C-alpha cells in the first residue's frame, strides 16, 4: 500500500488564503505597506497584537514583539515562529493575549493602534 498525502480541501485552502489576506491587511495597518517580500520588521520597539485567528480552543495570535513578528498558539508557551524566546504565552482570550517576559506579565489587545 502506498501512503498518499491528503490534499487540502477547497474550504481549507480558502480559509488559509483568507487568513493570509487578513494578516497582510493587519500588518499594513500597523507597520505600513511592505516594500519587499519577507518578514515584517517594524522600526518601533513597541509590542503590538496584529491578529487573533482560529476556531474554538485552537487559537493563534500574531504579535510584533520588539519590532519582530511572532506567532503564538494556544496551549503552547513558546512562540511557534519568531526569534525571541524571552516571551512566553500565558493565554489567548479574545480580544487580548497575555504574555510574560521574565515573569513580568504583559497584556496586548486588538484595537491598540499606535500613532
């Protein structure tokens, strides 16, 4: 028997494309248009919550931490993408995420747009 990899369904592909479009729109609103492809790097060192997405208890959050993008998933304390390991996730509770940096709590909420 040959093991076949399952192709993503049309619905899954559409959800993934919609998620990517929402993330790009959020990035553009927060850090401006992307001039080149690749990760967004903000010039500000302020931490900003860009997006929370997912269904039920399977939530993910995209955050700019110290000007670099990171992605956290519910039930994981460490970021699943991003370079900084000094931040850990306590929980995602829409519209906010609760992080810790060296045991100091930090809360980031959607809608907090910096001037």
